[in-house]
């Protein structure tokens, strides 16, 4: 992680929210809101990878789309390189988006099946008038080589590739505009396990080669641990814990983080990890529990947890958790 004293964050998110109205009745009146993202505060430093992990429905992908301005937030601020993206006009946002790209979860549906690979990678360069003619072809070939593909792949269609190769095409497209930040929205979840390792290694190599910063969204903790410098754990639209990778894995503070770590299988059958009790399903984001949203599933919940939502507070340098009774204090 590139975190020098006095260094400014590349991305800073403050109070980010996305609430979807729930409409019912003959007149379609709003009866409640689905709190997909409900007040996120974090920053990403230049050159680091921030991992985002949590169950399906916790708001990880919505958060990524909000940062890229593919969705408009209900409230909050998104500062990229010191400028609030939400206050940018269309022209300024178009220019800034060159610095902020996405790699999507499904490498097949995110690529136009009617376009050849050359056109898919060349399109952002053409849209922004950055290259044409021989220069354009050379740049596409350079990007293909960077992701481990050859120039001969440029004349093929997406359906002629394997899933891993398609994801490499998607990564090449994301690199085309020389971005500073890439949001990887579960980039390996649709791939075979052996291919997942190849893509993770590729992303690490590209980060060093092009001085990239990542937000790495995933379900699996092993992949997040491998790829990330810091990790944020999300639950029901909120960050419940954020810390440096090794600190989070060795000393989790939030019971939800403890449960996620306990669910990771150990490759040695002779070893057993103590199971953390975690009951029930993710609550309805349109009707979240009062107090701490995790309390209905938490074995340590008290009356205070049921009545009052905990703040995301710092316990050690860089390690914050939203819990009234953090695990470290119970040991």
C-alpha cells in the first residue's frame, strides 16, 4: 500500500446513501425505502487495494456503481482526486471518467457479443478521441499483450473465448484510458477456481505496471485477503469493520467479521476452526432492525444493541468497527 505521511487520498467517500422507494397501493404512494447503501465513510489511498466483502444484498455492487456515477446517490459526497464527483457537470464528469473505470462480474454479459475484441477495446479510445488509425491498432495490441492475449485475438468475438479470456478482454478495456482507479466488481466470481488465481495474479501485476489503485469487491474472503491491502466488511448497506488486511484476519472486532472468517474452509481436515454462531438470514433492507442491524443474528447482543445503533469507532490505528461490545474487549 502506498500510504506516505501527508499523502492525500485518491478517493474519499462521505455519508454515501442510496435509498430506493417502495411504492404500494392504487396511487403508488411511497410506503418505505430500501436502504441499499446507508451511510458509507471511507477513503482509498493512491496505489492501494481496498477490499469490500459481505453477503449478497449488503450493497457492495451498488456502492461501486455509485462511485462510478452509474447510479445517482440519495445523499453523500464522492471526492475523487479532491473534487466532488456529484458536483461535476456532464463535460467535466466525462473527462474524469477516463480516470475511473470498472471491471464487471460477468465477462460475457459485459461484452457486446456483436463486436469484435478489437472494437470492444478500441471503443473508449475512439469515444474520447485519443487514438485512430495505426496508432489505435498498436494501442489495442499493446493492451491485449498486457493482459496476456495476442494480437490475433483482436479479430475474434467474445463467444469464441473462455470465461477467463473474456475477463482479460474486460480488463484490457478498463485499462484503455489509463485510469487511476479501477473498481473490480466481483471480477472472479463467474470463473473456475484455477482461472480465478490467474486473474488475481494478473490484476496484481497490472497494478504494479500501471500504478493502479483498486476497489476489489468480492464474496470470498481468501481472494480478498490475497488481493487487498485493507478490507472493509459491509452489512446491510453499512461498513461494520475496516482494517489493514492482516489485522482484520488476526484480530476481528465485529461478530459478523468473526462469523465470516469462521466460515472459510481450512484445507487441512485434521484442523478445525471454532464456529461462530450466526443464525438467520440477512434482514429486509426495507425494514432494517432497530438499533444494531446485526443484533438479530448476533450471539452477543444485549438490550443496548437492540436499542441503539453503534458508531464506527477506532480501536487501534486504522482499525474501526461498529460494535458496542467488540470481540477484543470480551477476550
